């Protein structure tokens, strides 16, 4: 039988507001070792404003350091996952960059883009796996965000759109870089990125953008919580080493990745978790019956 | 509602003959900003002869420089897409290379292969997206060709074969290099490349070689025209930047690709297209209602 | 009609015991130019003990040098493909590494891991294509093994589990490095590696881990033999060059891979096989009618 | 005649104490657009304590953002440049890492190393060129530090030692990674890193570790100021683009680096500085006669 | 005794004018298998105008295909090697790029830079070694040019300057990309590129920019001719394979480069030159006594 | 004062014959933790015959595993270091490769080259540093050999020649791949590889091929022994980690190399050697006074 958080916990998961000092994110601990991060600007369709970009970095840096957290669920409050960038809030920064000539404005623009890219790269740099639960619209920068997560689920009513080409700009905070390794079909990646057409949940499942489709927002959150619970119950040494090596392998040759793995494990195999897990396995117990030290 | 070229235009798309000075390609402008390139040797099942390899380079170099063209449709005239290399025409060059000893013949052979590889690499180097519409047979070098295109569609009666292993040669103008990133299933790639078996349209769809299957040649061409139309209606700054960055990302790590993207956009975000597109979006218009400058 | 080994041959394929000097592998030649390697510890559910790791290296080095062998089928004797590492046999080596301090133990551990990684890397370094036929359980190191094979088939009753995270260790002999390029769906790869959940044959087919599902053990072996027969009938120059270039391409950019291919073929295109194959094609014969020289 | 800061300014350069809020660094502006960072723990031979590692990151992040600063001089207060790590202050963190088992301690250690590596990587990430002026001893982490600087000068009495191997540890904050591309003689790099022997200023000059040797501390600082002044007088668009592209080129192939350069310059060539500089050149003026906008 | 072109030939090497159809280059064959390319705009101090960039590509493409040519000497006519870019002639193209907005102008600028970069990359792509003989000034784009050559000599009166930073632009046709691997002293590279200071022949020799300094223009040309003669006398299979593999190795890891070399030589070792050379060696003859086939 | 092996030991170092089972190598332990490998075919000028290539691999694999050995000295017996390949002994294998057609012969040739490359790559894969002492001639494959060593010394009478181009073959067992990173002067590398000219000890020192020149064979051996002794006296954890990370850094970007270093040290910093070394340093002892555990 699967790990099962009380449904009441799930229902309570959409918080009543952001968690101070954050103004766009609500943070909670719905289960042991699981952290829930909710994008919380429901009246703005969770549009990403200036505060959001800064808070994401702070939030995931904290999670990376928190030994109590072993898995993360990310979702959006309200009717949709996110409508993408909050154009109104951010227009000035992007459309009227500072600087006395084109080169200086370009310099300033590059600095801003690099800062925004960092927002989603922190998800990857955080060694705790991130399960994202999408419902409703996931547009523009929303796609950039979810491609940086580790496991993607969505509800039946979800749809996705690589919207950037429609506002005259090549997607620049991660979609073009990560989507091709997420979807195993480059023809489709190209079509989505070049035409900005909507993709619905069924196609998202069949092309591999998400690994499961659930009926609605509540069930997709429950499923995400279950997966996060499964992960949190396992040895954090094994889990976080797995995430780090999977990301390393994406960007290196197999020979380099094997060498990195061997170097990584020369200490990591000396963990007590190995002995504890092996013992549990022989006694027909599951990892959930084992208590692992903090990491 | 989608962009819709007059059906008559589509019907007229299969030209009566090659466009001088080309002898194997027919070039036309079926819609604004869309160029149609048709492989036109129908009585030879569009087999690729010596002239073809040279003309492809010339043709796509012209398209790359033509500011009127923003998207390309590629198809084959007659009953099939292509039967691959024209062995008769090319036999002498490949089978009886010049040179006084093995090393000198090898040197000559390498020069020829490099030249042929360039034929399909020009498709990738051309910043305008290329939508390919396949019908009937797509054999040998035909697979090399379509893997270098950006978006692949085919008709119900299409079939594909990585034929090279059957004529005693490892495929060498791009299939082994590009197919694995096109199809998300390496076991299948290996099977196709090692046994030369036929793959039909349904499997081509499910494995990601094509992103859509249409009933017949006419509808697949119409669909390709529609997608090309969608692309051509969008900001060429955004579209061509997207293609260039997608190809860069395939061959580099995510960190390198993000850095390249930021550097690219430090000037590209200063385009008027961004303002025009944003304004259109706020006025509930689509990109098609916007007039973008030439690029 | 496909190549068809006598069913009796297939039935005979599960040998009565290992082939000396091997103690865990049974080697046979069920058809011309085809070698069958069977993992043979059926009473231990084909668990991988210390002898196995050493014998795999020796076995595949021999196959790599054997000019009579042009394709390999790999399978498991008895009820299941493999239950993975034989924890009992290997525990001491991994769990109680030699060394006076943490660094020295770490050094020793790295040497062991590197040796085990080599066990499966020999499959990739062997230029003859390897078709693997899975039935029943394929757990832990079994997944590492099959991701290093070229073509993967399984029976209806097969299931797969990236088990390592359950025994407190990040998978380290190839799964994390090779699985992501085998399966075109990173969200699924992450889920499998992080939760250790079972994946059944249907999902294995749809995600690309295997390219075909057959009814039972006998039919999956027959199908593997057919594919191996198809491959063995073709020019070994073409086939083995194809395998080497496919693996090179996985780990390099397209431009580098094209350059390598051209360099490779400057001698390989000078083979007589090309002429023989071309002639056969013109006479409407198949590769099977051609006799190719040894390689 | 070279740019010449008043000698009095140079004499005043060794400050009376750190600049609050820093406790280990003294920051000043000895000339227009030039920032002087002085490592200031003279009574501790400028040993690097915990505060230092943190302050370096903060200091260089500020410099990176400061539009008034166009070049940096780095030096050490007192009798020597630096004696390296302050073992007393840092021993607990490195020698007694937190964690319940070897794997957890290893995890913690890796986090610390990564943090320390970042200390010197900020010098490279800062786009303003850094000229380092060494005098007396430059030991251990001091070598890591100077290899991350752009231009290296030293006084006659300087000596260098890659000390880490003597305290039982492979150098890990940058020396092994950067020294080989700094010194054009790998045999010598290996000898220095493996035997920890002293290298004096003459050998440092002949092997390329420093590009100039000056008589004493005062003259080496004057020379560093002059070079920094030369750099600060030039177009910041050109100078900082040069640094960024030089570092990019070290870690990429020539083809990749050329492509990056072209992308970089598509906006940077549109600077007014180009016209201003060209005009000055035609009027036989030098860059120092031109006023460039802030960057 | 060294190969010795008649001094009269050397004296005659500075031609009376460009070789049609070229307007900036003079081409001659001063010795068997040696081609001399002279930059010939002496009254403009060999400044590089628009015609030059185009003609270099054409010239070196011809040389690459010419089986009679086995080595190239490159020099400049008149008083100096080159003063770099002809600002007057090229100003319009660079300073006033076409395009309706910044992004479009940027696009156009990138195309121009890429074209100029190609001018010097052809030297590297040409498999015949290029020996460059510098005398007098070698400024700006002149440094880009010589870093793309294989062997660099200069006369006593030569001086070099990476001038670009003085005209407000980061060097963009190859200096920043190639100079660091040419000079074994990154501190010096940075100083040269950031301050644009002059470097004289002695320093150029000691830092490795040139491998020999000769008294004057005549002797440097003679020495270049001798080296070219030495090279031209050897097996073209060996020589050109050496150049190609040296350039490959610069941009790849040692393991990749060894693999490429093995693949290269699987045909190249089958040359008759090997037997001819070995025989000559045993008969105490030199390569000059052997007649090699054309390549 | 430096570590000093008794001169008698050095004199005894040139053994009376190979150490069985080796026929071309003599192995001894002249000092604690130091292994001396001598190439021992003095009557054949230490030419490398078939046995040599095989024995090198065996010898260095043994050394890699031997916990008593911490540093290696490599030298040649008799009058010269080595005259390179023994053409007579190896001619048949290289000049008359097996195989029915060009492709099959090519295949065989590649296998041989790969085997020979491995001969010198084992030196690099062995984690113990190798100090090579050259005297007299070091020709052809001798240069391939020494570039794979870590520290290079030579006697005054030494000379070097990249001879391969003279026998019609591009150097293929490591020179073209490793020499450019050894010598900081690509113009010189190209000249040596393309003209096969002799380089004497003075130039070898100034260009960085060797790091020291000693008067004669005896003193160069003594110096090599001293350096090996210095290395052997230090923590083997630190020394061997340094070698492995230096080689990793040569083939990867700085960012990748820093990451690898941090991963490496997460276990290696937990060594007792660190504490022992730190304590010794505080008590003003040297590493030689410390007893380190075996590795």
C-alpha cells in the first residue's frame, strides 16, 4: 500500500496567504520531511512579479540547507498554476533598460536575464527532489519553471504554452535549454516553441512533459504528496545523490558521468543507511520502517 | 481559428518542374513570408543525384539571406518523398575514389563525405524554421534529410527506412548523429539503424520521428503550410532566435546554453517587436495582426 | 519473411549449465555468426555474485575479438532475468571496505565501483550489437546491465525496478548515466530512480525502455534471435561501424559526431561489402544472399 | 609616457586598517575608476580566516555592480602577501566536520569546499579586470587566489608555494584547476603541486606565473596601479567584454568561443565608444582623452 | 644541410603587385610544393579592406584543394606586416549597420562578424601548414591572423599590439580565442588584450608568440621558406594529418583526441609513403630523396 | 637539506638485465616507497619492440595496485633513453595489416593503434606520480612516452625528435595529443611535429618540455630520485589525489574541475593524514617525519 497523507492535510494545502517574509510564496510542512511550496498570488493568476523572482531564490536556498526537508512539492494557489510573467510589473525593467547607448543597455539586460535564469536554476541546484503539481494554465515562464523540477504531474484540465515567441522574444529562462531533454520528441519541441500553440494534458502525458495525469487539482496534489512521501521515506544520502548525479549525467558524456559517480560514492557508500536498508530488506521491511540520520 | 492558405494554393504547390537554375528543386512562395522547396525529380522517385547535393547548399544559403522568407516548407514531388541516394549517378564518385594508395583514396573519400554532410547541415544553419511534409517512401538519405529539419509531419501512407546498413555502409550524412536526439527511444534507433527495417507512419508518430500524421499528401502539405504560416506570422527576431538557441542547446550543457541565451538576448530583447507584441497581447490581438520589420 | 531459427534451437537455448571456465555464464552459437550469452544461476534468481562481474569482462572481451561473431543475444536462465546484486556474496566487499581511515576506505571503494562499472561498459565497448531478452524480474543492477545493451525486448510478465535507492545507495554502475538517454521522459526517469517503484512491461514499452513486448520467455528469445539474425546477415563493416558511431554520437555534439563519422568512413567506405551489397540490391537480392568477409 | 598615479597616493595605499563593515579587507579608490582591495591582517601575515572567505564574496559582488569601478588592484598589507589558510581559525570546520556517519560528514565537507571555491571564483565572475601585486610570501590558498586574478606582478623578494600537499590535502580551491593554464609548463606545475617546493620570483617570471618582477613592494604596487590605470582609461564595454570572452575561451573550443564572441558583439559593437575611440584615433588622441559612459 | 631556396628567389618574393583576380593578395610558387601568399597593399600599410576579407577565403580554399601545394608561407609586402583593419574602408559596414531596430542591427552585425571570423578560420581549415613571416608592425586584426597560422617567425624590428580595446571593441576575429593557447602565460595575454600595449620581438620570442626572431625582413622570409621547404619535402599524408590532429587536440580532451587519431590512422597508415619513408631511412636517405604521390 | 639517496644506490640503478617475467623492463626499489622502472634493451638503443608494449601495461597496472609504491622513476639503460619504435620487429604488424579489403585492414590497424596508445595511457591512469629521467636520444615514441609522465628531467646531452613525420606517419600514440599542453608554445610544437627537427636540452628547458637540465646521466637520475623521494615522503592521499585532479583539470573546464575536486575531497579530507600533517607543521617537523598509512 502506498504512503497516504490524510486528505484533510491535502485540502488544507492551499494556504490562506503567503508565508512572511515571502509575499508570493506560501511554505508549509504537510508531512514529515516534506515541504510544500505554493505560488500564492491567486487573484493575479499567480503571475510572476519582481518579488517572486527574488523570493524563489531565497526560498530554495533555505530548503537546500534545511536538514528536515527531504522532498518538495510545488504547486499554484487558486484557479490556475500560473499565467507566466507579470508583464505590467516587469515591463519597465525589461522594456526600458537603463544605459546610455545600445551596448550599455544590452549589458544591463544581460544582467537581468542572468538573474531571472538563476530563479529556476536554484530548483536544480537544491539537492532535494521537487515534484510539481500543475492544474489549469501553465504558460510562458511557468514552462521554464516546471522543466527545472524533477517530477511533473498535472490535472486533466491543464494546458501548457511556450508563450514567449508570441511576445516577440526567444524564451530565455530555461525552456529552450531544458525542454528538449524533457520531451523525447524534438519535432514537437520545435513546434511548441515556434508556434506557441496550446498543449493539453493528454499530449503532455504522451510526449513525456508530465509523467501522470490526474482528474483534478485535489488528486494531482495528493499524488504529488504521495510521491514526495515515498521519496522522503528513503535514505536522504541515496535520494539526493541520485538527483545530483542525474543532473550531472544530463550535461556530460557517459564516461565522465561514471567517473563522477564513482568519485561521489567513494564516501557516500560508507553511510550507515546502506547497512540499515540492507538489514530492513532482509527482514522484509520497507525503507519507511527505517530511521535515517539527518543530512 | 488557424491560419489557412487557400486550398488552391496547396494544390498548385506541386510545381510542373524545377525552378531554374535549379534542376532538382522547385522554389515557390505559396504565402506571405513562406517559401516552399520541393524536391522535384518525380520520375526518378526524387532520388538524390550529384546536382541535388550542390543545389541544396545554394538554395538554403539563399533562403538564409532572404529577408522576405520567415519559414520554409520542404516536400517531394510525385508519388514518394524520396528513394534516397541515386546510386547510378553517384556510384563512380563513391565506389571508385581517386588516389594512388589507400590513404590518398581515403583522403578523397573524406572530402566527399564532408561535402555531402554539409548538404543537410545547411538546413540547420539556416535560421528560418523548416517544416518537412513526408508522403510515401522516405528512405536512406531521406531520413538524414528530415532529421535536419525542425518540424516533421507525414501522411498515413508514409514509411521510413535507415537503409544504409543494407548497402554495406554506416549512415554518414547525419542519421546516426541526429536520429537519437529526435527519437526518444535508443533501443528503437539501434534496431532501425542495424536492421534497416521499415517503420510506418503510426510508429513514426508514437516514437516521435514525426509530430503529426495526416490522411494523405494533400492534407500533410496543408498542415505543413499552416504551421509555417503560424511561424511566419510571428516576430522573426523571436522565431529565428528560438531556432538558433534550440540547436545550440542540443549540443551543449544547460549551464552553457543559459549563458549563450543571456548573451544572445542582451541585444535581441531591445527589439521593437517586444513592445509591438506586448501591446497586441493587451489589446487581445494575435501576432498575425502585427507588422514586424524585416530581418 | 523474417529470418527464422528453428524453434528447437530456441528451446535448446536455455543451457543445462554454465560453460567452463565460466561459472555464471553459458555461451552458445545458436545460429551462424550469432552468440548467445545466458546469465546462468537460476537457483539464485541469477543474482550477480563476485564471479559474475569478472566473467562478464572476460566473456565480452573474447566476443569483441571473435571474427565469427557478428551479433549477441543476452538472456537469463530460469524463472527471472535477474534479481540484481547478490548482497550476501558481495556484502563484505562493499559494506566493510579495507583501509585505515575514511579517505583510504573511500579510495578502496572507488576502485571497486570502477571495476563494477567496467563490467557493463564492456558491452558498449564490444562493437558487436547486443540484443537483450528480458523475462520476469529485472531488478537493480539488471537495469544497469540492459541499459548498456543496444536493443531491448521483454516478455509480458517482465517488470523493472531501479532498486538501489531502497538499499540506501545511488545507482552506480550505469543506470543514472544511461537510463535518461534510453527513456525519452526525464520526469519518469526521476520517479523510477527516486522511488524504486516497479514498472511493468506495458509502461516499459510506451516509455521506450524496451522496443517490443512479446507474450512469454520463449517468444521473446525467438524475437531476439530473429533480430540478431537480421543483424548478423548484414555487412559487419556497416553494422559495427553503426554501433560505434551511435555511441560516439550520444556523448558528443552533432558537429563533432559528423566529423568523426567522416573520418571513420574515409577507410570504411573502401570495403568490398559496399560493392557486393549494391550489386545484390540491383539484382533484387537481400543482404542474406551475400557472403561478407570476416572482420 | 605611461599613466602615473602620484607616488604619494601609492604610499598611502597601505591603509591603517580594514574598511568597515569588512574586518579583513581595506577598500579604497586611489585613482579614477580604480578600486584597491587590500588583504589587511598584517599581524597574522594576512592568513585567511573564516571572515575573509565571506567578505571576499561580498566585496567582489559590490565591485561587480559598481559602475564607477573599471579596474581593481589587489594586494596584501604588511610584510607578506599571505601565509594562506589560518589553520587555527578554520581547523574545527575542516578537521571535525558535522554528521552522523562518513557519508553525512562528507556531504558537509563538500558544502564547505564549494563555499570556499566560490570565494575565488567571484574574482573571475567580476567583469572588471583584477591586477594582483604580490610581495614576500604567497603560500597555499594565496596561490589559489592569484591564479583567479587576471594580471599578476610580484616584487623581487616574492616566493610561492603550493603548500597543500604538505598538510595532507590535494589543493582544492582552484590551484590544480587554474595553475596549468597559467603556467605553460606542466612538468613544473606537477613538480610544484607534488613537492610543495618554493618558487622564487625569477622562476615565477620565466614560467609565466607573473608577467613582471619589480624591485620591491612599493614599485610593484605602483606598476599594478599603472596597469589598472591604463585599463580604466579604456572603454569599459571593450575591457569587460574582453575579460568575459577570455575566460569563456579558456574553457571552450575555439569554434564555440568564436560563436560566443560573435553573439556577444552583436550588441556590443553598437556602442558609442567605438565611434568615440575611432574619432580619437584619427585625431591622434589616446583613449585617456575620451570620456566613456558608465557601464 | 638545410633545404635552401635560391636567395634570388627570396628577393623576388615581394611581388610587384597583386595576382589577378585578387586585388590584395599576391600568389607565387617560390619552390616546389610551396605557395607564397603575400598581403599586398604596401601603400596602405597592408590594411585589411573589404576585398581582403573575401579574397582570403577564396585564396585559402584554392590552396586547400591544390594537390601541388604542400606548405604555405604568408608575409606582407612593403614596410610593415599589417596595420590591421582599414577603418576608412570598413567603417560604414561596422559603425552604421542596417536594420530598423537594435535587434535587427544586432542580427546584421553578427552576420558580418561571423563572416570576418571565417576569413582567418580558413587558414586553420586548410590542411597545408602555414608559416607566417612578420616584419615591422603587426597590429589588431594582424594578431588575429597570425594566431591562426601554424608556425610564426618575426624579424628583429617587429612589434605586436592587440589594438582592439583601444577602439572600444573586444577583439572579435580570433585573438581572444586563440592567443591564450599560443602564449603560455595568461597574465601576459590579459595584459596585452586589456591595455593594448606594444610587445617587441624579444618578448614575443620569450613568451612563445613567435618561435624564432631573425635579423630582418629578408632573413625572416628565407627562414620561413626553409621551414616550408622542410615540410613540403615530407610525406603530405603525414604532414597534413599532423596539422589536422594538432588542431583537433587543442579543442578536445586527450582521450577523445587519441580516439580520433586512431580512427584517422586506420586508413592513413595504409599509405605507400610509410614504406617509402622507412626504406629511405634504412638507406640513410632523407625524406627529400623520396617522391611522394599527390594528395 | 633535500632527501638524498646514497649515490651508490643511484649507481646501482642501471640493472644488469630485465626483471623476469619482463624482457624489456627492469624493476627495483631504490628507496622506501619509490619504484624504479628502467627500459632495458641497451644493445638495441632501448628500441620499443612488441614485448615492450605489452609489458608496460602489465608493469604499470601492478604499480597502480602496489600500496608500497608512492612514486615512480622511469629511465633508460645504456647510452640513450630510447631510439623509439623497433621498426624491424614491428614492421609486419603495421605495414602489412591483416584483412580482405581496405576496410578490414583499416579495422585491424585501428585495433593495433588503440592497443599501443594504451601503453602510455597506463602511465597517466596510474595514480602514483612518474618522474622521467632522459639522457641522450629521445626519439619518436620516446616523446610520446615522456609526455605521459608527470615530471620530466634531462641531462645536458639529451635531444628530442618528433620523428614520425619522417617515416610518413602522423604521430599516433600520444605526442600530438599531449605535447601542446606540455609546451607552452604552439608555434614550436607545430614546427617540431611538422619538420621532425632535433631539439636539444637547452631549448627543451626553455620551452617547458623538461623542468630541469642536469649535467649527465648520473646526476639526472639522482635528481629524479630526489624528487620521487620528496613525493614519496608526503601523504599518499594528498599526492595521488593531486595527480588525478591535475589530469582531470587538463581535459575539463574550470567549473567542472572545481566540482570534481569538491566531490573528490568530500571523503579525502576525512583522512588522518590531514591531522598528522597539521600537527607536524605546528611542531615544525616536515612531512618526512610523519608515518602515513598505506593506500
